[in-house]
C-alpha cells in the first residue's frame, strides 16, 4: 500500500526531508572543496518514510497515513 505523509495540523502543504545525492565538486590539489560544479549527478537514497518530514507551512513533523 502506498504511504502518504500528512501534516497533523491539516496544512495540506509540502514537506522538507533528507535525500542523499551525489554532487560533482571542483577541488584543489589537496582534495579540498572549492565549489559545486554539478548539483545532482545521482540520487543515492531518496527520502525514506523513517526520515523526519517537516511541514513547510507550520513546522510540524509529518505523520504517515496508510492509503
């Protein structure tokens, strides 16, 4: 069954959560970061249900609703 994340305050808004991505960096001769040259080469781990999902409107932690 698909899961949905909902705001407990009924905001019906989006959420912020963590995803792991691979970036391409420019580095110096010692491997120290200089700048990002490619924001997202690949998504290593997309957002997971056990992450904290924070409502962008009110800041509440989202709850999982089984569909």
